[in-house]
């Protein structure tokens, strides 16, 4: 069972433009998706059933790695990310 991330299933092959060539918008959209997932997983880690809390805590580690990956991308814009993050925080209050 995975709330958001399922590390046990085989991953499909990636097709399309290499990630290194993604636009700033695409990078920020990918980052924003994981930031939103992080907010959901934090909620589940506090309010879910025992099993959901344990699973959410495992998945938070995966999510944080993915967020850090996108933050290292050359097209990542910290100022735009701060705006996105403030919206996500506002939505999860």
C-alpha cells in the first residue's frame, strides 16, 4: 500500500524530453507536485490511522528526496518556488 509513492512496483521507462532539458515551468510544476504531496503526507502522518501514519512517514523520506532533486535542477527558480510554497501552505492550514 502506498499513499502517494509506491517503491515496490516496477518503474516504467521514461520517454520524452530528457529532464536536463526541461523548461523552468516544467521543473517548477514537478517540484510543486511533490510539495503538495509532502503536505498531504504530513497531514496523514498526524491524522491517519496507525498504518497510514507509518506509511506516510516512510513516504515522506521519498518525497523529500524528490523535492531536493528538483531544487538542484538548473532551471529551478527559488523565488517562484517560494510563491508556490506559500500557496500550498495556505491551502493546508
